[in-house]
C-alpha cells in the first residue's frame, strides 16, 4: 500500500449553512451545495481548492457521529483527514494485519464522492481520525 494524495480535510461545524456562507463570502472560495449522506449521518459541503478540498460536515439525524463530536467541541473543529489509496481492500487487509482498527464493520462504504471509503481508529493513527478513499 502506498498513501496517495491528500483528498480533503474535514471540519465539523455547528451550523453548516453559516459555514458554507463564510467560506464562500468571506474567503471567496468555490463551495458546493449541501449534500445529505444519510448512510453516514452527515451533511457535507465541499470547498474546492487548487490542490485539495475542505469538507464541511454537519449533523444529519440523531445518530450522527458529528453530533457527538460537536457535543465535545461545540465550536466545531477538524474532524478527519482523507488520503487516497489505489486499492482500498488491499490497504484494509494490510492495515488490519498490522493491528490497525478499521471502524464500523470493517467493510468500505460509499463516500461523498461516490467512491469506497473506510476510517481508521484515531488511537492507531497518532490521535487523528483517518479516512482512506479509493482513488
């Protein structure tokens, strides 16, 4: 497995519409519309940058993992970083064999870009929640 490019940095926000407007109006960034991802319990907005993206995350539903994050961090904050890999299943197998924990049931889900993703436990990744997305 070789780690690919940084796909995005995700920021959990208490008010997605206000954050979207701030990035668009204050910083002049290109921002997407709000997209609901019910299977992940989040709403997302992507801020397009020349070399990567910022993903703004909002709460969707009572079981949203973002709700728990915001309960601990009411003002919001960096939630995770996402890197691309060529073969997500091979990366998952290798990482788990080395002792890394894949969150959830260990199987990839389809992410906001329509590609398979999985998350690695922060305790195995120096305190950072890491998402891997198949390139």
